[in-house]
């Protein structure tokens, strides 16, 4: 069971945490779409950890079959554009942002309104880049002063890419893992920050969520101390 550090919740009253989870779905036509194998379990694990610690989670969740407890505020979205809008609308409310979602990198240029008929020969599908949600909010006033966590997924754990994302997107923490974490309750991960890199080994996603939350609470506690909010 999760136990926050002794001083954390004394200074941080019900932290509000915005969390993204699951895949996004990019429609080709009313029947077909592009997506990935993300289950949303990591996002739900973070939301549940926040709830256990006395905080208030808001989970923005792409299409999954997960059952989300009613105590967790939930916003369901479909596409990368939908998720980007939901993050921007709710960012000002939150103390922290944890981006566990596997947002699609590409979406069809011209999705069809009716089912595409099959034909002989090859089919070429034109795609365009989706919005990079974290990069897009980096300089927003609503983003400033918040603890922001990103995830960096590669075929295998790629620390160099995690370090690049940490700096390029001005993140406080990056969780670096490999594709083996997709569809599994366990994950091999590193926690990468500017001042530390921690090999978490292979652990359950619930435990990994608690480690992320401890980092968040420590940061929020330090921030509260700097602002003179000690009780």
C-alpha cells in the first residue's frame, strides 16, 4: 500500500493531478482506424495512486476497455486532437501533469465520411503528423509552476531519447521504458530527471505509479516551502 513521505501531504493539500492514458485512435473512415497497443493501465495506476494519497486525479483516457472507479474524474477522448484539447482545457486546474498516453504520431490527411471500398492492387494512405501535446504547451502560462512528467517509449529502453525529451520539452521527470510494457501489468523503466537517473528494474505499474507520485509530492512540498506555505 502506498505511503507518502511524512512531510509531503502536510504541505500539499489534495494535489490536483491531470493524467493522460491509453492510446489515441485516428480514423481512416467510419470503420477503419490507426491506433496502438496501449491499454491505459499506466494512466489508471497513476490516477489510483493519486487518489490513495488524498489527491484529486482527472484522467483523460483514450479508447480502452478499462473499468475506471467512479471516484476518479474521467474525460474520454478518441483522437490526438481530442486529447490535446482536453489537456489544454484542464491544464490550469492542475498542480501536476502526468502524460502516460501513447498518442499517435500520425493521423490520416483526409479521413473519409463513408466506408472505403476495397480495390485490387496496393493502397497508399497519406498521413500527417499529429500535434505534440507536451511541446505545444511548454510555453503556455498555464503550464508554468507545475510538475510535468513525460513518458519515452522505444523498442528497448533508450536513455538518450529520454534525456533529449526531458530538455526539449522542459519536463521535470521522464519515464523511459520499452515496448514490453505495452499490454502488460509490469514495466521495465528508468526515471530520468536533470539531477538523477534511477533504474527501477522490472516492477508492477502500480508500484511505478507510486514512485512517480513520490517524486511529484517531494517537488510540490519543496515548492510550497519556497512560497512560505508551511503549516
